[in-house]
């Protein structure tokens, strides 16, 4: 909790960047000294959610999944006074683009298992379902809290995907406004749901990877990375946090199955897993999905200069590799 | 020259991605077997430009800077028939967003020195100025050719910045349309030139790093990376390719000086260098610049999910470090 994070706005390019010095202090932990393992609860802030053995004591051993505030938070709620929250967007001061504004928001970490496992695909299915329910429950919490407009749940597995700790974990970052790129995509999804028609048309087609009763696993039409794959509910639903307990069990099986395919088909890549869900209180026709982005290619001057991504594998090639890796 | 590259458009997100299987075939060259060194001219396609010792023979030794088509080109001119070029944008078939379209364009590599040097800052100033003139000359070539709408010149130094060969080199990729992110930024620059006023206001201020007679070196208001710095001409000019020979000499000194500062202040980082210049035949108020992006932070699930970048160093801290590293 050193220097407060700030949004900086660039009027020359229209770009807004979050500057967060505390994140630069994140240590790289050797495996033998893992702050996310059971018994090291004192090394993280107090838990905000935990799935525990009955009778176990908060912030002690006995948990299956544990959620804590991020010690190296990119955004914080305490950088503004409580009076801010009485003003609704777009009139909240941090929402308008201008030179500087406080880095308001929340950042949480999901410790996905008490033992030192580094691959989500290796967790038991029951355990993976608990992780998925913890994502859902924290999204519900912040939706109901009312102060935030949007939260991103994401998981970085492997250092090439940006992970600084190898123990299975994921993160939530919530903001009082909707990031412009997210707002643009949500806008593009309507009117009507373009996803519903697309899923029905692609199941069994060239982009098909797998399916279950409730979920479709498809490569997207314009993948950004070799092997990029999406998991989508077959029935229309804008918000991930609407997920029921039985669907969480099924989703765990589907996601772990996909990650095992990606591991085999693309030589065990680092990857990002992203929950794309509608902003809180969104009323339009969005359709949530989970994106898996294998990080086998890098971004260079071309991508940073033009915003155009270059992939090396066609989606129908990737889906064939992933089908064969089942 | 295997599978032809294609643009793929995603109607679900509005995203367009270039799929180029040939780029996936790029080998990683060990230093002792460098295809960019003098004497290895047969390992690259025939040169399209070279600054040579008088009397030396094209595609043989005797060059200072040599430009060749990229053997692992992300885009190519031969993927469409010549009749395409008789149709102007936006009616050219590859310009409209739709499912698939050919990956039309050019990709060239600048071999920046005949000897095996890996750092642009270590080239002689005369040599660096030749490199800058070669960038300018190839931009002029493609501007005058008339088939392309935009070209990006960029340099990746260090593997963390995406370089697959360590010998000093840079690249040009040109397209028959302007990438959406570039079009958006060019649009944001007008009416009037926001850059001219910004440069005048910031010189000597908190974002000031250095200056010469013709150029300002400033940290941007919302840097994406720790130590991101821009070099801008003080006199208004939209197109980099308008650069004169004396200005190229001065620019070489300014850019090499900046790269030496970045190397000292940020622990010798890999970096991308990007020429931000107006699209060809652009008539509006753009102001060219060179961006230097040190790549000490990585992109992870948060950035790919939201488009929001998190930096760990405020621009006024970065500029102070860079000033002190002079």
C-alpha cells in the first residue's frame, strides 16, 4: 500500500492507461516458498470468501478455495472518499476522461487449491467446479455491492502468460466504469444475439472442438492466437454470474477437457483464460463466454503500432488439432 | 511461400485478424549462423534497396544498409490478381470487412549493418542515419507506388520484444487499407494539431527528457510501458517520409541518445521502436513521431480481456530517470 494508483488520459491519442506502482513490487516466488499454499494464510490479506471444511477457522488451514484481496492491487477502493459513491456514472469524477484520476476499483486473488498444483487441468473436477463457483460468487458480490460497473475475472497460467506465481490462481479486477473496448464489443453483440445464431450454425462445423449438454466449445472466426478457443453456453445468458451449481460442475468438466486438449495439441503452452461477461446492470443482448488464449506468439512493434494481430494458425486448422487431441 | 495469408473477420466482436502460416515457419537463428551478416546475401531474397560502396555488386558484399523482401512475409502482393489495383478503396474487395479476404500487402526487412551488431545504439551515428534514410526511402517508394494506403516501420530489439533474429534489423509492413486503430488515432489528432501545442507546453516540463534543434524527446501523458518515450519533430509535419538528409543525421543522434538513456535507466530492456506517421495521401493534421516502448512488463488476461493497459511507472518518474541517465 504505497503510492496510490492513477488513471492517466492521453488527449493526443485518446488512450487511457492505469499507472499502478505497487504492482511493480510483485515478487517472483520460488516454488519452495509459496505464499498461496495451505499453512501460509498469514502471508495474504484476510480472506473475503473461502470454501472450507466445516469447523475450520477463517484465515487458517482447512480451505479448498480461498479468495483474498490482492496485496499488489492495480486498483483500490480507498483512493477516494466514500462520498464518491453517492454520485452515479457518468458524473463520478473518475469516469470522465481527463489528465489524472484516482485508480478506483477492486483487485482480488483466487487461491484455487491448498496444495501446490500449477495446472488447472490437473485439479479434481469437484475442485475445479468450486473454483468456478468462487468466480461466480465474487461477481455476484460486486454486482450486488453496486459501486462497480464491470469486473473482469481472468487466469494467467505460465510465466509467458504473465503469471508471477505458479500456484494455481486466478484474479478479479473490478472498475466503476466499463472499459471502452468492452463497451464496444457489447455494443457489437446487438440488436438480437449474434452469438446464439453463430453457435447453432457452427456446432458440428469446421470450428467445432467439443460440446456438452449445456456448453459449446468452438474456435472463433478470427482467433488472435494459435489455438484460441471459446466455451459458450448454448442457452442465451448475458451474465456469467447467473450460472447454477449443476452448470458449474458441467462447466468444470468442459473447461478442464479443453485445457487438456490445448496442452496436448499446442505443446503445453502458457495461456490466459478470460471470462467475457456482460457489465453489471447491462440490459442488452450479450452472451457470456470463456476464452482460452494460448500464448505461443509474442506481440512486437507491428502489433503495438497498428493494433492488428497476426496469428499463424487458421481457426479450422486449430479446431482439427484440438478435436484430434481429445 | 506456402499457404497464402488471409484476413479473417469476426462479426461477433468486430475484430479483424491476419492469419499468416508462413510466419510460423520463422527459424530462430543461433548467432554463429546469422543470415543477416555480410557474405550471407544469398540467404535473403534479392535486395530492393541498398546503400553500397561504389562499384560493389547488388546482392553481394559491400553494403552498409540493405533492404530485402521478408522471406516469412505476413502479407504478400501476389495473393490477388493485378486487376484488384484498378479498383480504389473502399471498393477493393479486401478492404470490406467480411469472413475472409486475401492477406494483401508488402513486408520488407532492413538489415541495418553488415557486421554482427545487436544494438542500434551501438551503431556509428553515420550508420544509424543511413538506416533512418532507408526507412524514409522505402516509405517514399510505397507512397509513390500508389497501391498501399498505409505502411508501418518498426524495430524489435531483444527477444522479449518479439525479435527472432538478434542482428540489428527493422521491418516495414504495408497494407492497402488503414488499420482501424491507426485511423482512430489520426482522427483524434484534429482539427488543428494537438501535438504542436503539447510539445511547446511540455518542453522543459515534467515530461521532458531531451531535445535538439529540430526534435523533442518527451514521455507521453499516458505511457503504456515503464519508460515509454516519444521523439517528435518540433516543426509540424504529418509524414515521416518528408524527412530531409540533414534532419536524418540529427534524428540518428537523438534516437541513439534516447536508446542509450533507456538502456541505462531501465536495465537494458528489450524494446520496440515504432514510426507513427500519417497514412499515405492523408490530408488531415497529423504529426509524426517515433515511439520507444521498453518491454519490461507483460500482457496477461486482464489486458486481453479489457484492452486496458497497466503500467507501473508514472511518466514524470520515467522522464526523471531518463534525464538522469544522459
